[in-house]
C-alpha cells in the first residue's frame, strides 16, 4: 500500500512537471511571435506617446539624375528623409506617411507619397523617386523637395538641388517637293518637318527655306511642319535646304539638301493670215500666237516669219502675239511658218505651215487726156503734146509708155513720169491733124486712149 501511494505520488509529480514544461514552451513561442510582430510593426500606426524630447526633425536630400540634362529629357529626382536618432523608446511605434512635393519657382511641379522604407525608429529612411521632364533650359534650375509628415511627431526640412538643362537638339527633314522636276514658272511647294531628338515636346518658331545661299522665304512652324511655295525658280538645278531657327527650348538644325530640277517650259505656235487668197501686190498680215504648253507665265522674245526657207521678217512678241505685214508676195503658192525663238524660261516652237495663195491682181483702170501747147500753128512751127494718165480704179501710180498718134500714123512714144508724158514735133503739115495719146498700161493698170 505504501508502495502504491508512492507510485501515485510519483505519477502526479511527473504530470505536474510536464504541464509546467508545456506551459513554459508555449509562453516562449508566444514571446518570439510577439517579438517578430513588433519588429514588423515599425511602420504601423502610432500606439503610444510621442518620442521623448518632443517633435523630431528629419534631414532631407534631393539628388537628380541625369544631371546635366536636355529639355524634354526625363530627370529622376530621388528625395530622401533620414534621422540619426529620432526614437529611443522601443515601446512606441510610428508609421510616418510623407507627402512629397517638387517645387520650381515656388510652384509645385510634381507630387508623390512615401512611407518608411527601411531602418528602425531610431534611424528611419524615407525615399521616393519622382520623374519630371519639363524643366526649362537656361541658368541652372533650382528644384526644392518638401516633405509633409502625416505624423505630428516628425517634421522634415526642405532641401534643394541644382539641375542644369540645355536646349534639346532637333532634326529637320530633307524638304519634300510638290513637283520635281518642275517647269519654269510652275508653282512648287516645299515642306519640311522638325522633330525633337529627346522628349515629347514640339518645337516652335520659324523655318527658313534656302536655294543654295539665297533665302527663298521664312515661315512659321505649324505643328511640326512648315511649307513654302514659289514660282520664281529659274531653269536649272537648285539645292533646296530648310533651316529651323530654334526657340527657347530647342536648338536649330539644317536639313540635308534637296536637288530640285527646273526644266524650260514648252510652247506651241500657230500662224494666221489676214487675207487668203490674196492678190499680187496686196498687203497681207500674218499673226503668230505663242501659247504655253508646260510651265507657267508669258513667253517673251521674238518670232520669225518665213516663206519656205526664206525669212520674211522678225518681230517682237507683244503679250502672246506677233504680227508681220508684207505686199511682196509673188503670184503663186507660199508656205508660211512662224518660228518662236524662245527665251530664258521657254523653249522655242515652230508653227505648222500655212499655205498662202497669191492670185494675179485685177488691173486698175485709167483715163488719158491730151493737150497741145499751141493750136493752131503754122507749118514748121514746134508744138508740144502732153498726155496725163489718171487712175480710175485701183491704187498706185501707173507706169509704162504713152504713144502719140496723128491719125493712123505714130508720131512718137515716150515714158510716163509722174502720170504725164510729153512729145514735141515741128513736122506737122498744113491742114487738120487728129492727134491722140495712147497709154499702153502696165502690170497693175490697163491701157487707155
């Protein structure tokens, strides 16, 4: 019995020791878990009084990268806030949430929010990187970082950084041409595009178009393009460039040259006659008209009129026409052409031949009158007979001869001069004589008595 009592006592003792051991084990594990959670709760909301000593001030820093940069390039501003000894009470935890602002010229340009990144309550680290791409070129830009703490136990001083920003480079495209090759006088539009090499901003300002070293014109950019139209390019090859003149944010740039070819304009020539058919000796006016076939503008220069291979005459163009008048065409058929001789902008051209028919002229009519210097006369006395030939129809002055007759006998024949002819004789016998004057006619006038 004593042995049984001893055994039961021993079992009770062992059971007590085991429970105590398990309880100790359980408490130890709970302490470990709590310790781990306490470390993880460095950034949990505040659960105790503020740190000893009142408000703690954190030191901020701002580091931009890259530095220097160009306009439009994204710069990463890394802002940090640290404290060497902010908290000495391990029983107090804080989660300091910070609103972060980047300031330029006193105005906010970017914002972010950051919580405790690393460290302990004794030396917390707050860090955030904020990208920004629109700082202006010029003098170094001063950028300020401002931390605003959500926990009144902490404040952060502002800090600044100097960022050097240069103007961004650009490229200007080879100008495009609305017509290449073109003809003299034809309107051609050149268009150039200006592109920033960094960033998404669009250059502004003007573009100057040049023909070699000569300026054609300067126009404003519209969006990223500029266009210029001209019809003043001379015949030949032209080296066209576009020069972007830059603005406050972008550097200028010059395109590679465009080779613009300008060909002479072409023409057509026609010829017309004022009278076809015409008569020999009749004045005829030939008129040539020169029209533009390709190109633009008005041809200048001269037109040569030809009868077969023989040149009739050369006259200047007036407007688009030239006229030549002649009465020298002989009886028959004539192949008349008009040859435009070209100028600095237009090629020459020759008309199709015009067949001009010249018929024999219809002769004009005349009258002939006769007077005697003395009547009556004595035998052996000299007397002068004068005949006058007048035009009745036709034009011009009769030429040829006048024959003086005494009845059926010829006294003599003399040439007309200025429409008159005279014959003197002393051979008339005593009696009555019937004297007549006969004009023999010519190519243009028929005879008369």
